[in-house]
């Protein structure tokens, strides 16, 4: 039995894809309107867009899984990323709520984050899937790239999630909307958890969906940062993210093209 083929699981994927699309594209394409609609100041537009970029990446794995007959083993790492993100979103929102935040979206995310965390945890706990060919094992250059990407995601995940004020001061941001920075950190932290799991995976086929999500995140983050940089905004965060996200976009695409080729699926690492 492969739980990824069950209707209940597919409904979970559809709900995740819909939520990621809405909360990913809105801050990316209509930052000021999105902030105003949620009752926030809209300061630090780069922070909004980076949060949207991270969230949009969570759209990739479920939509591919829904469109193809994807095995649970291929979705397990993206599910772990989702668990981390939603748990972090729950913690961030509960933190802001207890601190006196009044925006209605915050208690909504407390509820939604708890719900999605429980659902993701349930499927990870069941973990029902037949064995599959894991694909080509990663060699040292690929592991170095994934390790650096994981370290970057962990740093830019934990800092704004746990300490949005000092994070904003360090990178020259206004830091007005701390909930937005915390949520962006939660989204980024999911990629770090998935990165650790990817480094422990036996082959690329198991990690490919998550790598495609990471490529999406980094590409959108790079575009957002370069726009902010040329527009004279984003503080120190803009050049740092522009350089890092551009590097990881290129190298993760290289990794995918190297390991996803049909002739390499079962080949040993060189």
C-alpha cells in the first residue's frame, strides 16, 4: 500500500498547494495590498517577498505529486519540510498573539498551522510505501552544495523566527512587522530540515521534489532581492540574499540536471 495514492492524502496535497499558491503569490505580486489587507504596515517589502518566495516553494511538491503518480518515498522529505514550516508558523503566530498582536490573520494562522502540523505529522507517522529505487547517490560536490544550502536556510530561518528585532537591526530593516519576519523564517527553516533529510537520503530520486521546491524558492528570492537592490531598498539583506539565492539557484539546477538524467538514475556515484 502506497499512502500517496489514497484520496485522503491527495486532498491534503490539494489543500497545501492552494494555501501555498495564495500565500506565496500575494506578497510577491501585490506586497502593499497584501500587507494592508492583513492590517500590517507594509514596511520591509523585501521581507514580505522573501516570505512569499519561501511559501511558493511549498506549492511545487504537492502539485507535481498530484499531476503524476508519485510515490510516498518521493514526497516524504517535502512533507517533513511542511511539518517544520507549519509548526514554525504556529509558534510564530502564537508568540505574536500572546504579545498583544491584534490582526485577525494571526489567530487564523495559529489554527491553520496547528491543523496542517497535525495532518503532516499523521502521514509521516504512518509512512506507508513500498520500496523503490532511490536513484543515484550524491557525490561530494553535490553534498557540499546541499550542505551550504541547508546551513543558509537554517541561519535565515532561525534568526528571524526567534529574534526578528535583532535580525532586522543586523540587516538594516525597519522590523515593524515582526510576524511577517517570523513567518518568513518559519518557511525558510522548513528547507533546512528538508536539507538535512536530503543529505541522509540514499539517492537523488528521493530528494528530487524537494530540490525542485528549493530551486523555486531560491529563484524567486533572488529575483526579489535583485529588484530591491536596484531599487535602493532591502538594507544589507538585499545584496546578501541576491548573491546567496542566485548561487543556490544555479547550483541546485546543476545538481538536478546531473542526477535526474535517465541514464544516471541507478548509476553509482563517481
